[in-house]
């Protein structure tokens, strides 16, 4: 009889890292066919659906601005309780992400020195790679744990 590898719970769990470019020179241009708020509502719907597929799915959102890039949401460190914003209840993912995005944009705007039109997408990609490798090594170490 052939040995069949048992299915681990982690086989159905995934990590999704989303990079959001918040560069106002891109989103505020005359040729943009999609507003930033519309784009963000589509992203939030997508992220909520990924989390609904499996509550163990991890979602990480990284924002890149003109002067900085940073993690604005990590589902592994957030609470699942809904947060009230402007007298309406929104899912925890949406409200936490929007609050962190607002803080990020305020900080990024404060850091503006020379009104650079360039994005820090490469910095966001580096953060994403670090996040992926961190999770990969955690899983690898847990598989190698012989205790």
C-alpha cells in the first residue's frame, strides 16, 4: 500500500500581500479613469472575500507613497471585532485598513520635501518579500520542529 501524505491544515491557508500605490501624482492626474476611492472600495471587497474564504488566510497590505512605504494592515495582528466609524459599522479589515491608510497618508504628506513625483514601489516590494520570507521560514521551522 502506497503512503499518502496527510493533508495539513496549512495546505488551504494562503498569504496575500497587496501593494497600494498612494502617489497623488498618479491618482490625481487628468488621464485616470478610476478614482482612488473607487479603486480602494474594490480592493477592500477583494480582501474581505479572501478572508471569508478561510479565516486562516493571512492578508498583508503595504502602502507606498511619495516619501515612505509601510505596512498598513496585517490580518495576523488585528482583532476581529467591528469598529464603528461615522456611526456605521464596517468590517474590522476595512475600518482598520482605512484608519491606518489615513495615518500613512498624513505622515507621508508631512515628509514631503521636494514634491518628488516618484513612487517608492521598490521599497514596498522589498517589504513584501521580507513578509513572505518571514512566514516561509516560520512554516519551515514549525515543520522541522521535532518536539
